[in-house]
C-alpha cells in the first residue's frame, strides 16, 4: 500500500524550487530535482517529501503524478491545486503563478529542498538528467516506464535488509493510518 499523494505538499515543494530558480524552470529539471529531494528524504528519514510514485523513464527517474500534473490538463470543472500555482508548460518550462505557502512542508524538508537545489539547481537540465540516469535504482525502460520502489532506492543507498524492512513497515503503517483518516 502506498502513501496517498499529497498534491498540496508536492505543489509547495515545486514552488520552493521554482522560487530558488527565479520563478521559471524546465519541467524536466523540476521533475528531477523533486525526485532527488524525495530520494534523499527517503534515505535520511524513511519517508519521501512529495509522496509521489517513481518510475524509470528514458531520461531517468520521474515523480510520476507530478509529471502527469505538468503534462496533462485537469478534467473540466475540477480544481487542481497544482494548476493554481504552477503554469502549463510553455517551451518545456513551467513558471510559478503564485505562492502556495509552505504549511505542508516541515523545516527539515524545506532545508533538504534547498540543499538539493544548491547541489543541482544551477546545472543545466541535461546534466541533471545525466546525473539521475547514473543512480543505481534507474533502469533503462526502452521507451516505457518501469516502477521504482522505495526498496530499490534504499537498497541503492546500501541500507540493510533490516533497515529497508523497518522503513517499509513504517510507510505501510502510515498509509493505513491515512486511509482511516480519509
């Protein structure tokens, strides 16, 4: 069972990265930076920031629901938090339309996002793509999309089987708790 996707939190994380970049960014780069932030959070704390799902695509790992939010128009008459604050892509870039705040993000999550931006945010998008394609959990999907499980990321980070199981159990418990509260 997976954690429920938190679109508000994902939007706030993306907005923070866009703000650090001056308000606009290649959406490919944004997706990669969000993946790297989630990856680091999972490795450090046992829980990702965006609660997205991950897939290997030809240009590296992708936060799949955020990718869908960027690429797809929302259904008619639906309200999307993302679309209120992040533009549709134009010339492969998205821009910040407003401030969604940061209430969903903890201080350590904000600091981690800032750290990921400091490491990779000033590189061009293709350098970031190349970096994410070098990560051990990425598999070339040959035009498709292959799932990346949290276990794959933790194993790539040299976590022990005991540590991986503990994270999986904690995430499973949190996912069950979320569903009870919804």
